C-alpha cells in the first residue's frame, strides 16, 4: 500500500500546476523540491518578491499564482528535500536536513526541470565567469545585480536577463552573441508556425528593442571565447567577431547557450531516452500525457524536453489528469475533455521552439571546445586529454569516464556530459549513435553516515 | 581576498546576518544562501581544486558543486543550497577533503 497517491519531484511550473490539478480532485500529493522555496528556477522566490524587484518583469511575477495554488489541504510541500533515488514501486528516496527516508507512492511525477547548457572555453572556470542564469538567480533571490558585466552566448534568456539588468539600473557593458546571420535566415522557415506563439515572439522583440534603446553594444557571429584574470581580479574576455579579434575587460562574464533537460533521475530510473537533434539534448521518452515506459512514472516540464515555463505548466496539468484517470478518479472521456485547454496551451507554447532552436544553436566551438579547455570541472579534465583518449580507442561516455575520471566528480557529469558528447560525436560514425551516459543512485552526493542510517536494506537495480 | 564583489546588492530591508569567513567577521542580507553571501562579500575564489585552481560559486542551483565550502565544520557543503544563518562559520576549501573532513593532499 502506497503511503501517498502522488509524489511530485520538483516544484517548478510543471510540478506546481500538476499538484494543483491532482489535489483538487482528491489525490494526496507530496511535493519534494531541493531549493528553499517553490517556483523552480524560472519563478525562484516569486512569492517572496511580490512587492519588490519589479525589474524581474510581469511574466516572472505571474508565477506567484502557481505558488498560491499549492496552499491546499491535500498538498504537502517539502522544500530543501533532495531526491537521490527512485526505485520500482515506485519508491522515492530523499534527503532533508541530513536525514534520508524512502516514501512509496502510487504515482511519481518527475518535474525536475532543466539546467543551463555548459559553456566551456579556456577560462570558463575562473571566478568572475558564470552562467547568465546563475546571475539571474542572484537577482531573484538576493537582490544582487551584476556590475560591469558582459553577456556572451545566444538565446532568448540572454535577452531577458539583459533587459532585466537594464530595468534594474545595471545594464550590461556589452552583448556578445554567437548566432550568425546565416542561422537567423535558416530559422525563417519556422516563422509561420511560431506565429501561433505570437505573444512570446512579440515579447522577445520588445526585449531586443529595449537593449537597442539602452545602446548596449552588440557583437554577433562571435566565436573563439577566451577569458583570463587581470591583476585586479577582473576578467579579460577575448573573442572574434566581425572578422576581427576583440577584447573587453569586465567584472563579470555571464555566458549562456540555452538550457538542457536534467536527466539524471529519469536515466537512473531506467526510463528510455532518445537524442533530440533539434535541441541537441537527450530526453526521456513519453506519451501524450507524459507517461513513460516505467510503471507509475510520468514526466513533465523542461526535464522532459525544453519548452519553457508555459509549456511546462500545461504538461504538468496533462500528466496530473492522466494520473487522476489511472487512479480511477476520472473517466478517460472526462480526462480528454478537461485536457483540451492545456493541450491548446501546450501547442501554442511549443510553436515557437523550432524557430528558437534553429536561430540560437550552441556553436560548434562550445559543443566541442579547443584542446586547452577544461571540460570536466570537478576532475579537471581537458578537451585535449579527451581527444587523446578517443584517438587511443576509448568509445562512448563510459570508457572516457573510466580512463580519465571525466564525470566522476560530485556533479556526476552534469557539467561535462554534454561537452563529452560533443567531442565523441565529432569523430563518431553516423551509423553508430552515442548512447546516453548511465546514471546511478545516489544521483546527488549524500554523506555515508546518512546512507548507513537508512534502516532497511535495498537492492541495486539492474 | 582583495577582489571587490562583482555584484551590487540592492538596499532593500536592511536586515543583516553576521557570519565568519575563515574566522573574519562578515555580514550579508538576511535570507540569502551562503553562496550569495560569499559573492556579495568578495569577487575572489572560495575553493581551490586538487590542482590548485581558483573556483567560486558557479551555477547557483545545486548542479555544478563548485561552491563547496566548509560550513560549521562540515566540509564539501554546497554553499548555493545552504541558507545563511546568524553566526555561521564558513571556511574556504583548498584541495581534496578526506573522509573525516580534514585535508588530504593529492600528489
């Protein structure tokens, strides 16, 4: 007998919307999120920022409604709770306050979201270089504004953060963009479909207009990123753009090349994954409702493929409706009827993705960086060492890992798997696809004492 | 530690928390993570790798583990996942830890 009806892992837009729908129809929901507040990364601290930090914008503030909907007698939200294991049953093992426990549920919804794609180049490990999304988290959670910052990379989030910095009175020193004119042209065939997401498109254009109006210098088709530290601790950032070598000195170098699904938990749970070539990511396989090939496990949100917050909320609702149906609380007819609104929202939210994916792809020298670039930040493994191992015959993630320790540090490959795949695929024969790296529990490091204190013995899954 | 913070902290509430960094007193706004407090305090490194390279908090969301510091005697604590509390003792880490939390050189 399961202890709860539904465990939702992750309190971002997908998880929050699913919790509200499931609880309204009577399911007992346990939500686990490792951050101190619900909201996910996109709506981080949104409930705490209701009457302040207006520079974060309307779309951000709207996330407070999802947080408010968690105030329901059937929803138990535990923050600071890190899930580190998911077994058949399903059973969820999670750590909170230095203590781990296992909870069984009839259903589990994995809504663990995305992380920023690693942006490796020589110097990306230096203090002063950081992901743009990380700086945005500091704006949301601590009211800390990047000073004298350069934004470098590509994608819609880069424009949003630049606009937020402008509105906060701390505009970026420059915006260095990697997308080329040719990539923008190549994205145009996706424009008609993107018109279904017109409000999002217009919002993007208004962000770019704001950056123009603030007269932030922009460079496009940039490549060859390289950072060093000056004597005073500033970052000297070199790159190539407009056919010339450029360099800028800044306090902060904020990089961004889009986001990728966090798949450690779905891979460790044995869910089938496939390569999404358009987005350049591995993602779990699931049906129209987010149901996976593993009994009791659904996925929703950016962890299942990048679609953004509105798509995540819609997918969360669809997964919850399906779980209600499987629990016998909704007929499949009622489920289908009630899904119509979320399906339409999901369609609109996803309509703009092909345009964005084609216009702002991660550049090749980020996917497979130069030899003197650290790829594995934990174990300090360079791209040159990895290329050498590949030349010597190492095949796939696993052999690179065993020969170089690449991906064996505490981040468990979260900061190097994507780059390692880029290096492996540079030479791989197209008929032999690269398998996603294996993920095993504990998918986040925990103290041995905490592991030992788990009272009942558990078997390692195959 | 003479590198100025790379961030400007908005003067919002005025409530501040006192903590120590490598034994020296420091303050930060109430309600922030240890990593935010360290980044607001200084732009310098908070960890050195086994090879001696300087690092500090990077992803701010619990993914990269570059923000590992010693908090109240517990090494390898993710500063970005830990809320700062009054009186906390934070120490920067150099090199690897051993199982008991002390230093462990790697040749």
